[in-house]
């Protein structure tokens, strides 16, 4: 094969045009199973074996958990690779070392080497970019690779790794067409990352979900730590600028990531740090505090209750399922003045539950829109669905158009929320600020 690339843009175009991409294509790109990932990793020398890994799954909170753990370990003096998905603006956000994105030249080089190898594997976008991350982490001599699952756990391509600790943040309804239509079925898929002899920290699990995790851990001889049982956080105060925690083992902590939902994430993170310390890794209380207080600066995290402007208050958030919106709805309700919501979803989500939560937010105006991806739910269709739930609003063909409309009708004492989908936030960050 003579094809090769000299520019980053051409390389990224090839990645997106030639490979199945769940972020763009949805279900048609979902490729469960580990055979291709194992073969592809082996062809590049099994780079995932060159560093200690932490594997993170969950419906909500896995991104915040992954980034905060990375920030803590960086603050403790470790060199940390971070692999997450999806990205917001630049593909390279998915692959970072100590907060810095993989250089464009390394993306070009890896893709050219893959093409030259003429492997008969046909990997998906996620499989190929995952091995790209592992290989980059190996060449960068990272101490830790923090690896976020893409979808599920048991059959997710990242499940080829053997971590020092696994983390499952929580379980709620998302991607039910692939993972199952009950919380128990979804939990069984997420529990697939639990490995023999590897401890697992579980952030939130009750009833049948907890039973799934307990039984899985017992069956494979893994020690399960349920963060809710440990009561590491003695008290917490949530605010617009910071969350404050009084912890049993680490003292007072100020968290840069705000909102009630971050309290459960914080408990999960602290239990994971305790496991790492028990394994002999040196992590001081000051490193924990710095990681929590400077997670965005240290890792490049964006899109989690991200305050863009104070007057009017403009906030964006990537929360995109009912579990996340149970927290978001309360937070949006606390925003000042008239609450203007620029909202859009992807077409493979069940948005009924989210619309019911939105309906309960008082003094709100809705601007329905669609992201610039094939999976986007058309704005007019969203408007029609919203009307069935008793929500009235106007439809706009792009995030830019919706944002321009809301700005022209909003006073400094009001507020604007942009979200409903990662892709809505991505379009907003790319074109509106």
C-alpha cells in the first residue's frame, strides 16, 4: 500500500473517512469484541504492557474521575498518560501525557506506520486510536496510563489491559441498544472490566446492580471496594466556584469541578487513591488537594459545568443521559433570571426522561438545535418531541444560529445553558467562543 500522509488534517480526514466512528456514525460503528484489539496491539509490540494502567468505566462520572486521578498522580510526580473519548474540538484531546495533547507529528507517524504494515485487521476508529494512545504512552515512558472505556466494559476494546485497579463510577441508562435495557444488564457489561486479583472501586451501586458487582468480584477473586460504604467524605459543600470536602484520610479538599454529582465522584477518586497507596505508590495529601483544585489546568478537561461568561451567566455541560440530567436539572434551576437553554441530542438516545426533567425547570426558554454530526437529532424533530412533553420553544439549524438568537434576547441578569450532547458543546466551543 503506497498511501501515506504528510499533514495532520489529511491524516485525520483519513481516520474519519475510512474507519467506522461511533462518535459520528452511531450503532453502525459499534464493534464489540477484543480479537481485533488484541491482534492490533500485538502487531505494535503490546505497548499497553509497558506502563501501569488504571481502567475506568461507568455511565456518568468516568471522565471527571479519570481526569482528576490523572491530575493527582501528576501532582505526585508521576508521568501520566490519559486516554478518553470523545473529544470536543481536536482529536488529540483523547490522548494526553501530563495534560499535553499528543503532537500532530506523532498522529501522522502512527497512521503511516499502520498503513505501511498492511495488516489484515480492519479495525474501527476506536480500536486504532486506542492502540495509537498505548503506543504513544509507551514511547513517552509514562508511569501510569489512565484508560477510559469507550462503551460498556466487557467487550469494549480497552478491556485488553490488565490494570492495577479498576474503577466503575456508576450505572444508569445509556446505550441501552448495546448494553441492555435494565440496570442489571448494563451493570453486567460494565462489570466485565473486573479482572482476577485486581481490586475494583465502585462509586455508586445499590440493589441488583450492587449484587452484580459483588458476585462478579467474588467469582474472579477481585476485592470490591464500594465507595458509599467507606464514608471517606465526612461532609461536603457544593458551590458555583468550588466543591469543598472534609475527608477522613486527606483533610480538607477544594474541588475545581462543581455540582452535587461531583461528591460521589470525589468519594470514588479518594478510594482509588487509597488503593494505589496500599500498593506502594507515593501520593501525598498535598498532591491529592492539588489534583482536585487544578484538574482542568493539569489535564485540559473541558465541558463539565464549564462557566464561559459571568454576565450573562453562560454555562455548557456535556451531560447527555437521564442519570446525568437528574443532577443537571437541579443545577440549572439555581441559575439566575430567565434560564435560556440551547439544547440538542443525538438520534440514538431516549430523550423522553430528559425532557421530563427539563419541563420541571422553572422560568425557562428553549432553543432547540442540532450538532454538525450525522447522529444529530434534527432540531425540528426535537421540537416536536418536546411539544409532546409540554415544552415549547423554537428550532434552529445549528448551534451558532441558536446561540446568536439567545444572545439577542438575553439580559445580563439572565442565564444561558448549552448542552444535551457532547457534540452540541463541541460545536459551541468550536464556533461560538
